């Protein structure tokens, strides 16, 4: 009975320190992600696009990053990255006069078709249709 009482606080302490580490890693990840935005210049393109890119920059294993981020945000790291890139692409389509290929390049896509496929998968319309729908309304 005494052993049980002694082990319980240790376990809680470990859980708290793990959660604290997850908070720190998640915060560092979000700061690194947000530091790339907003994209205001075609010369400053997004460099970090994959969970592995962020893990390398944070000097941790990608699995550790994914576990930490998921424990805090209940979303996979790749989903958070994808959502942020989508939000920036919509902002650029609305507020800039850049053409679709310039936006694709600025967001780190190597091919315009990859950007078109990404955007269409998320929005169910291609970037040009999205931009046109903004002027039609």
C-alpha cells in the first residue's frame, strides 16, 4: 500500500513534465510555422513545408514532434501545416495581384499543378475559380 502511494505522485509528475514538454514543442512548432507568414515578397518563399522539416529545425525526431503536436492540438502536424498554407493561399488570392504560378512558388510548391491539386482537394475548386468567385460576389 505504501508503494502505491509513493508511485502515484511520480507518475503524475512524469505526466506533467511530458505535457509541459509537449506544450513547449508545440509552441516552438507554431512559432516556426507562423514565422513564415504572411508571404509578402516573391523572394521570401516558404521553406518549411513538411513535418520532417520542422522536426529537423527543432532538433527532435519527427515522431516526437507529431506526438507532441497531436497531444496539444488534436491534429496531426501535417494537417496544421496544410491548413496554414491553405489560409495563406486564400489570402494571397484575395489580396494580391500575383498570378497563380507566383503564389504557388511563394508557398513552396515546385510545380503549379501541385498547388492547383492541393487547392482543389481542400476547396473543391481550383485557385482561378476561387479568385473568380470573389469578384462574382
